């Protein structure tokens, strides 16, 4: 992985409350993560499916549009996903202030 990508991941990880940063293929295959293997596989498998469905919803509503980012917030965590045709960037952040 390029040094620019490594520096970006380190910068994201250094933000307050960030619990995990993952990069996976669009199919959900983990490429890079700072979480343990079990959590990484769970998050990437589920969120890649969700990203595909969310992208389909956006295109169904407007075929000239594409999903560029989405966020899921629960009581404990916030999950931010930046989909790309080939990859997903997933960031998990604590909601506790």
C-alpha cells in the first residue's frame, strides 16, 4: 500500500473516538484493518452488502446519481462508509463524548 494511503489511514485513526478503520474490496474482502480478524470480516461482509444495496437505491431513484458516502448512527457507534466501484473505506467511531 502506498505511503500516501498509509498516512491517510494513520490520520483518520488519530481522530478522537475512532475505533476502527478498514479498507475492503467492493465484494467485502478485507484489505487493511486495525481491528481483529473476526470483527474485520464481520464488518466488511455486512457493510459491503449494505453499500451495494444503498447504491442501488440511489440509482433507482435517479439513474444519473451515485452513492458517494453514507453514515449509520447507533447509540454506541457511528459507522461511516465511503464506497468506490472497487473499494470501501469504513470508519467506526464511538458516539460517547
